[in-house]
């Protein structure tokens, strides 16, 4: 009960309580290093009491780690353009 009163008092004075939708948005921004210091504080405070957002944040962190550790190599722009032209040429041959 004391914890709930403290949260209500803090939310009225400092505005640290944010809804889950905003917390998820800040979590996504944090993943790409686009969130401000104050947003991170509000997110961490939200994560203290919201189990669903903690899970979302944890999954986001796993996704970021998997992407960073992947060894996916993308085609360069010239190769993509060449492939596109070949595809369009083959498509035109099939249509005629």
C-alpha cells in the first residue's frame, strides 16, 4: 500500500509514470540509441512495476544481440541494380 501511494505521489509531481505504449516506444528508441536520458529514467521506472513491458524489453534486447552477432552480408548497390535489370529483362521475355 505504501508503495502504491509513493507511486501516485511521484506521478503527480515528477510525471515519471508512462503508459505501456509509450514505454514500448521508448524501449524501441533505446535499442537504437535514440532515447534521451529522461526517457530512459521513465522507462526504467515503468519496468519496475510492469511485467509485460519487462518481457518486451528483454525480448528487444535479445533481438538486438542476435542482429549484432549475425554475420549477414548484404549485396552492394551495383549487384542489386544488375539483378533487378536481369529480372525485368527475363520478365519481359516471359510476358511476350
